[in-house]
């Protein structure tokens, strides 16, 4: 099947993550099902742009967001680019397709006081889950790593001597993040209390009380639970801590290039989304400090 060949290409050649490959799979299967129902056509290499356009319109009619529609169209375009490269088709039907306009969302990060208040609350208890949860918050905030990167850290990835952690990012790209002294203290505390729950075949650093690897929804619940106690911001998720990491660094003088490397971005364009709040902070400082402001 062409879809399976394409997904194998993404896994073996492009080194995409399982999560990303599954997203492509779901998009392509949904499109194929649509073509079978609407056009009695299951040979995707014989599909024309007008048929793809009909699917796009149906998605919009079903109130699918422009952002999601664009992602699905991007999946199709990548698929047809693959078919073109392998000689299955001559022309990519989506070659001239233009993405729908998407209103940019400005995500408001936690401020420094909110993070400190959460860490203070989390320091009140010393049991296994409390120490683990504090370590999760400290690692996310002090390194800016993604939730999936956090979950996949193995204990052997932690270098206690050099005070760094090896992280496996998108497309299996490795990078090292720094362990701050305060985080190292929590990390050592966690390693001590973890011994009681550690299962022999589990290599991951962060585990549940059952001794198994932590999972994405658990990390989300931890962040949402604690930050709901100190913040009224609409979104409280691990990504907002990543956002806070980048914003606070930029606010305190870090260069965009250095933040890019720390976040594991492949281009500055991805990092620039975090500059909005830094600019707002600069505006506040400017308005307070400029001599004309007092006139």
C-alpha cells in the first residue's frame, strides 16, 4: 500500500516520531475514506485537486479549525510529494495549494512569581510523588524541554558530574540541557525516594508509584493541578512552562540564538514566537524609563 510505504519512509528516512507518524496515518486514512464514500475511489494517486478541495470544504463545514485543516492538507501534500519522488505520480495535486489564514494565538506564559509560588507549595511535602512532581516542574521550567522529551529521559541520560541531561528531541535529534544546582538538589532527593518504587526493567528517570514510566496526561494533570492554585491564566500546561522558560530568558537578556539552541529548534522562525511577551516587557521598561514618559 502506498500509505504504508509513505509511513515507512517517514519512520526510516525522515526519522519522524511515532506520534507524528500516527497523525499522518490518521489524516491519510480519513481522506481515503472520504474519497471512497464520495467518489468510489480508493486509489489515492488518481485523486485530483478538486476532490481534495471538496474534502477541505467538508472539514470547514464540520467546523474543523483552519489550523487543523492546514495540518491535514500539509499531510496530504507531503504524501503526494513522496509519490512524486517515487514516480507514482507526475504532478503533486497540492503543489499550488495555499494554506488557510490562521489567527495567531498569543499564549501567556506563567510569570516568575507564579513559578516560585508553585515550587514553594510543592516543597511542603517530601513523599515520593511530591518530590517527583516538583522535579517535573523544575526540569520543564529550568530546561525548556518538551513534555515528550521529559517523559523519555532515561536515568543513564543524566550526567551528575557534568550536570547535564541528554535529551532526544524531534526527529531523533540529541541535545544536552543544563542541570541547575537547585534542580540537582531535587534530582538527588528524587533518586533516593525513587528506589522504593523502581522496577528492574524500567530505565526511565521519571516513574509512577507503580514503578512504570510516567505518561503525557499525568504530566499535564500535575502542571494543571498546581498552577491552578496560583494562576488565573486560561491555559495551564507543560507547554506554557516551556513558553515561560523561553520568555524569562529573553526578558533577562538571553539572545534569540541561545534560546533557539536550548529549545532544540531547527530554525529561528520557531523561536521567534516566544519574543512577543519579551517585547511587551521591553515596552513596559521603556515606558517607565524614557524621560519623555514623565512629560
